[in-house]
C-alpha cells in the first residue's frame, strides 16, 4: 500500500522521516508495527516513530509512540535495530546517533540508545555511558546496527555496533550480548581483519553460522 503523503502526519520540513526503517512486535498481540527514524526532527535532536498503517489509503499514519533524541545534531534515528534483547517476548529498540558529541571535545564520538520494552508502548532506557557512548572523537560509533542472533547460545539475542571512523578512520565493530542488562564483550579492530581496510563497520550484515559449529 502506498500512502497519500498529503494525508500523512506532518513530521516537519527536512525531518528526514524514513531515513531508517524497521518493524517489530512491540505488543502482546503478536502483530507487527513499523519504526522509522527522523534524525532531523524535533528541532534537530531527532525522533523515532513507532506506527501502524491505516486500513484505508486516504488516512494518515497511526502514531503509537514517539521517542526523542537528547542532543541537537546527534542524528538520533540514523539507524535502528529491533531485537528482543531480554528474551521477554517483546521487541526492544536500539537507536544509533553517530554524531553525538561529548562536551569539551572535537565531537562525533557517537552513541547508541537502548530502549527495553515494558509493554503498552512504555520503554525503559538502559543507561551505561561507558558502553553506549563512543570513546574517540570523529569515530561515529552507532553508524550501523545489526541483530546478530544468539552468539553465545545463552538464550539472549546479541547485536553489533559499527564505528567506521575510529582508529584514524579504519573503523571498528563492537559486539554486545543481550540480557536484562546488555553488556559490551568485544571490539573487532579493522586491522585484525585486513591491514588495508578503511571505514570498517559502515554497514553490518546479520549473523550467520559460517563454519557450521552451531555458533553464529
């Protein structure tokens, strides 16, 4: 179905609504809803919208939830990852903001926001600045996100986060294990993959069991 743009909710000029798009099961009804990032909405702080489509094409989008960014120009909503991190049967949401900047620095360290679904479109933000914020100016941690599956077979889904301009522009990928309290477990340096790589982590594929050992 193609929605009539003139009848859709107004997201503001140059909001970049739809810059990132995903879908997930955010309620116990087991039906899919849609998620879109608008990294220039909300006075340039960025927004993420969870919504449904109307039954008829002459109606606007049905907005279920709006989530706001926290910093002007951080590009909150640049990328999205919908994944059930804590294995409670409800999808959670990870949002990338690769231009997030720490105070009194050259900026663009990047950040990810982890929102754990508490039902009824209520989300608790998991906050641990030591693992959710990039450490290198210009590294753009949070430029890409991917649901990898359950890497360590502990019953929780895991994710990868790209920081394509860390380490003088060669890039890195960070691995996080899911759980009630997601945790950072590994940084993969581009140099460990190939010495000529640059921008490593700009995009990330989903997980796959390449060697057939029952681990992704």
